[in-house]
């Protein structure tokens, strides 16, 4: 009877240690995930700052992008007719 009681107490103690170890691993993983989320948030913030700086520095005129009026006038002009071989 005493041996069974000692075995039961030891088994319960081992199971408790295993459960505490698993709990500690879970807490460590949650902490790591939280730190990764903070890093991702900081990286995203710096990315948006960089995008805003680029948007402030670049103007459409400096890129050589035609405005809508230039595009419409270019599209409205008829294309040159193909050369006619009979007139040569």
C-alpha cells in the first residue's frame, strides 16, 4: 500500500512538472509572438514614413508624366496614313 502511495505521489509530481514545463513554453511562445508583432508594427510605421517622404519628394511633372489634356490631344489627332505605293 505504501509503495502504491509513493508511486502515485511521484507520478502526480512528474505530471505536474511536465504541465508546468509546457505552460512555461507556451508563455515563452506568446511573448515571442508579441515581440514579433511589435517589430512588424514598427517596420510598417517606418515603411509608411518612407512612402510619405518619397511622395513628398516626387512630383508628377518631374517624372515626365503627361497630364490629361496632353493625352486627350494626342489621342484625338489622326494617325498618319500609310504611304501609298501607287504615288511613288
